[in-house]
């Protein structure tokens, strides 16, 4: 009986945490929708200010480099966490020695350094030097939206984990109640 009470208390605590997480997720969804809407509105204002053809796919760079990346890791409790990090000029695969073998150099001559890849260019520069403020607002809105999306993904994994734990606790409680009911039915049958 005490074990069933402990299971019910654990279920209650888990349900409260799930409701808080769901409330946070709903608030972040609302904030994401507001950011995206604000971003599109700012983008349309920029298109109006600069001209419809001045802000469009024809201005995109031929080779785009990401400014941010979404990283993930698995925490000790088994949950995946997501976050947004600024993209560096080198990816992890590019870091390290450039040549597989060591070279012996004679004298003090300096070998030319291989050109390093430049830092990611700000996409606003694709549209000119003096871009409207609304275009900068659109960029900021979409960046905030990306961070919110990463937060929402982390919350969703926590909610999924909580739901599976809740199902496990419900199953344990059901088995305990069945075991507790079996001796009573056996005694009533005699």
C-alpha cells in the first residue's frame, strides 16, 4: 500500500513537471510565431523600401556559409539538448595539421601560409551597404526564432521523456493494484 502511495506521488510530481513543460512549450511557440510574423513583416517593409527586385533570391550569394549552427548533445539523464552556436571560420574537420607528414625545413625561410577560409559574411551585405533598418530587424527576428526553435526542441524531448516515464509509472501502479486485488478475490472465492 505504501509502495502504491509512493508511485502515485511520483506520478503527481511528474505530471506537474509535464504541465509546466507544456506551458513553457506553448509560450515558446507563441513567441516563435510572433518572431516569424515580425520577421516577415519587417522583410516586406524592406522590400517596399528598397524595391521588390532589390530584396530577393537574385541577391543571394552563389556560395552561402552558415552564420550559426544548431548543436546537440545527450545529457547524463539521456535527454538531448539543443542550442544555437555561432559558426566559426573552420569546421572541426578542418582543424588540425594540414600535411600528413612532417617536413624538415632548411634555413629561416618562411613558407607561405595556406589561405584560411574567411569568416562567414553577413548576409545583409548581399543587399548593399546601406540596408534599411527593417531588414536588420527581420534578420534579428529570424535569429531569435532559431534560438526559440532550439529551445522548443529541447523542451519537446523532455516532454517525450516525461510522457514515457509517466506511462511506466502507470503500468507499475496497475500491476500493483492487480496483485493487491488477487488475494482478495481468492479469499472471497473460498
